[in-house]
C-alpha cells in the first residue's frame, strides 16, 4: 500500500491531483485531499476516497523532501525508520559531477536515491555536514 504525502502528484481517473494531505478515517477509510487543475485552468480542492471500489489512483510523481537532492555524507531516514547514508561513487579523476547513492544500514550496496524516495517515502533529512567541511 502506498503512503501518500503532501506534494505528491497522482492521477485519479482522468484528473491530475496534487496531494495536500492523506487521512485515515475510521468510518470512511483512506482519503486523499488534494487540488486538481481543471480544463479552464482553475484549481479545485476535493477529496478522493481510496477504498471506494471504482477508484483507481496512480502515483505520477513523488514529492521531494526538504534538503533534496541528497549530498555526500547526508544521513536520511525513511518511513520505516531505516537509516540511509549518502555517498559519492564518482571518480574524481574522471568527473567533477557527484554520483550520489544511498547505502542502507542493513547492507553495503548503493541504491539510486530516486528509487529509495519512491519506495521509502517520506524521507527525512536527519543530518547534513555543513559546506565548510
């Protein structure tokens, strides 16, 4: 089950909606409150009942958290509490551009930060080294 967060962009039937908040109502089930852009350019706020049998929701774009994109030496935490360390895999002899990867505390493999954002959102920046270091 996807956990939606403010700023996510979703497609519901033929409308694109920016999520303002996600609500778990004990009587009505999961609800997304969001803003849809109408054909005339106006914006309309409304609710989507995710547990309704005819509701089809597709996540179009995940909102990026504060501090995004990750930098080398960052420490991030995902929705399950898992810790992710940001490392730079680039070769300084080849490029000046960083190649940031997330390394989780449970193994040594590096993961694409965008993929971690898709599967582990919301992410929270826990610590960032200041630029002077």
